[in-house]
C-alpha cells in the first residue's frame, strides 16, 4: 500500500440477522477532495481479503476512488478470523435476504455521522457497487432496487441463482435440511442449509437476476473470462442480453478468479486481473463524468 493511501480497517457493523457482524475496510487518498465510492462484494466461499483483493483496492484508491470491501455477515468468517472459515454454522444460515440487508447496512452507514470516513473525502452522489461471482449476482439485485447506486461492475458473475439447484436434488436437500460443499482450498465440508432455497422461493420476484438486470437504468459493466471453470462465460452473455445497454468485456482464456489464488504473494495484480481492473477503471471514470448520458 502506498504511503499516501489511508486505510480504515476493522470497521465493525451490526447486521440485522442473528446478532452477526459485518467487517469492512476502506482505502482512499486523503486530499479533502470528494471521490466516488466503490463497494466490493465477495462471492460464495469468498472474503474481503482473498488473494489480490487488497492490491486491487489500493489500485482503485490510487486512481481516485474510495474503495470499501466487506465480509458479508454470514460468509463463514468472523471479525477475529476474517480470512478463515471458522463459523460454519453462520455459513449454513446465509441467504440472499441477509446478503442484501448487509449491503444495505454498509451503504446506510456511509451517510451517518458515525462513519469514520470523512465526508470531505466521499462523493455520496457517486456510489458504485462491484461484485465477484455470486457477489456479482447479489450486486445486480441491490443495484436494481437502490437508487443510491449509480453504476455496477461484475467480475465472473452468475446470471441465475436457481439454475445452480437441480430440481432432482432439491427433494433430498429438503429431506436432509443440510447439504455439504467441499472447499477445495481448505478441504472443509461447508454446510448449506435448505433455508436458502426457501428464502429464494419466498422472494423469487426480488431474487431473479434477469428481472433486476432488465430494470437497470444505470451504467453496467460485465467482465468475464472465457475459460471460467466455475461460472461459464455464457452467463456473461446472458447478463448482457438481459440488459443490452450494458458493456460486455470478455478476457480470453481467463479463469474464474482471473489468475489469482489464495494466499497471493505478488505485489502486482495477475495479468488477467490487471486487464479486468484497467477496463473497470476506464468504465467507472467514464460513469463519473457528469456530462455523460447513460440512460
């Protein structure tokens, strides 16, 4: 991190559910100039300090943005162990209602006097949301329902939550109430409680990404690798079709994490992540120009 970047770390917010906490950090250049704000949402089995995310955050700060990342309250980490899945019970209890409420808490917080980020550094008329993988899908839902969000960027985003739950598997899942997903990195068996399915179907209109994407009237950038082994890049094509005014940027042969890994030892972004960053920066700079007509 360059010396001039201010880091506000260990910001702890109360979530609306299960007495859980949302852990946030923010980076920005301290110069008393109001800067656009980016809120970054990690994906499934993700966390805010994964791989190269801190390098990415510094790079956005260096380029004139206030960059916030958060650990969603039920992502399985804890404030004490923000990069370890030490609360698998919370992981199993996670759902889309909780994740959207978490994001709402963070946005609300920016507008309060309690926020440790100086008002002189933030342009709250220019709040953007950015998400990776499942976090991309949730970001689209949030952007469609919150007028404070002025633009959205997704990296390797899903285009549909329900298609990940084969009809044939739902019956057994409902019977067992919990299924287990192996984390290939940590080898943990991570529980998924059936309540996430119930929560989805109870709010299907709100949680259907296509409905949200079709209603977007703000700038949208869709970034995806053509060799994504987790979320096929056809989902990026689907997202672009849902909102033809969106911008689609495919990175040839890039994988789901755009060349990253955890832990990540380099001080620069992987080549594919750098391409994604450069395109995202160009897109966001353009989206912050007042003269642009994005509708």
